C-alpha cells in the first residue's frame, strides 16, 4: 500500500491539515458526553426522601437519556458526526467511515467528557444523596456473560439505527435522524435498566466508574456495546445499505406510485 494511502487510513493527514476540523469535532464529542453523563445520571439521583429499596423511575431515566442524546445530536451532530459513544465510533472505524487516529481521539474525548459530566454532577449533588451517581451495575441475578449479551444487543440496535438514518442513499431519513437515535436510546433503557443499567455506551459507564471509583464487572460495559456496534456497522454496510440512486429502492417505488396516482387524478379531472 502506498505511503499516502497508509497516512490517509491512519488519519495522519487530519493532524496535519488545519482545515480537517478535528479539534472542533473532539470538543463536540467531549461536550456531548459531558451533557449525557450530567443530565442522564442526574435523572438517576433523587433528592426526595424515599423508603429504602424504592425502585428507580425507569421511564424518567429512559426518556432523560434519550432526550439528551436527541439534543446533543441535533445541536452538535454536524460538527463531529454525533458519535458520543465509543460503540458508535467502533462501528464507524470498522466500516472505514473514520480514520484510526480520529477514532482513538474520539474515544478519549468521549471519556473525558463523561468524567467531566459525572464530576460536575457530584459537585452539585448533596453528599447524602449522591449514592453511586448513576453508575451502571449488573443485576445480582445476572452473570457477567449475560450482562455482556444484553449490552451487546443495546449497542447493536443503536448503531444499526444510526447507520440506517445516516445512509447516504436514504436522504429522506436524515431529517428525523436525531429523534430516531434518541428514541433508540430510550428504548434500550426502558428494556434493560433492570438488567445492566442499560449503559449502551462505554464512555458513559467509564465516567461514572471513575468518579464513584467502582469497577466491578466494568469490562462488560466496554466489550458488550463495542462488539454490538462492530457487528451492526458491518452488517448494515455489507448487507442492508440502501440501493444507490437509479437502482431499485423503496423510496423510488414510492415516488413512482405517487406520480402514477397524480397522473390518474389529472386524467379524472
């Protein structure tokens, strides 16, 4: 492979080109994860006096995480691509959509943002109510392998949806992309909070773990979503990608049907 291609695949050119926008993209990824860990984990903390053993409000948590991802993607997605999750970055790297260096830097920025968000949350929460600051933990009835399986599918569905709404051959899907991604995050939390805490995002759990200094079964939250994102990215890219313009496409079929109906209406007039 020519040296120039190697540099492009590695992303060396992005470090050398001041117009690559890498710096802004890293800042966007950092801010996105800061907001995720602050607002998302804030929904896991309550200042209300509650009896011991009171279950968390799963609906509140699910929609808070979904809404903060929707907000971040809508506000910053155009800057960095709106990964805000190492599992998404792994899927993008595996399919050649980002360079190796950009991917590594993204994951570092995401982790720094998550730690920052959790630190701010800790500073603004009374000590008596902090608990574990929204750290994701395995249900006591679950084995680590089962937990990894749950997190695998959470990462899988999220990355599958992201690839679907960002498919260049489906321009109609780009408008509701942020909403679709946010609802997918809410879906994961509604389904799996009781199982694994529904991380879906290694950086989100890493930030909480650093601040709470609790590392039990932490590997589950890196291996599961990352493998899920990897498989989903490859599966969509090589099997499910929408046909290019000019080939058979449900969108084109729909357009043809609308034109046929309009022509029929004109003839009836």
